[in-house]
C-alpha cells in the first residue's frame, strides 16, 4: 500500500506526533541517565579493583618477606638445637621419661 505524500501527511495528527516525539525524548533521556550511572559505577569498580590489586601485590611481598624470615628462624632454631644437643651431658635423662634420681 503506497500512500501519496499529500494523503499520508493529511492522515497524520500533529498532536499524536508531538506526543510520540515527547515519549521518545523521555525514553532517550532515561537511557542517557542509565548510561551515565552505569559509566560512573564502572569507573568506581575499576578504581576499587586497582586498589585491591595494589593491596594484593603488597600482601604478596609481605608474605615473601615473612617466609624468608621464618626460614632463617627455623634454620637458626635447628642450629641452636644441635649446639644444645652436643653440649648436653649424656647421663642426665630427665627429658627422656626418667624420673629424677634422689641423691
């Protein structure tokens, strides 16, 4: 069905056109507000993620430093136990489950 230009324009109601245009404007404005809100939230999340990544890097560094320190302490503890073991008098058996002898 093809309308001739004059017949088509005559059949349109101006009030209906303005009402439709107004509805479309409102719809576009609502969508723009939603887009702006989502863009703001996305930027906020990206900043939050960046902060978390920096915190993770710091925590990993701290864990590595503590692990190294713990290894040094464990090695020192082993060395100290060896020194004590070498210097321990062999006839004292208190820590091996024996009761202390009355003298």
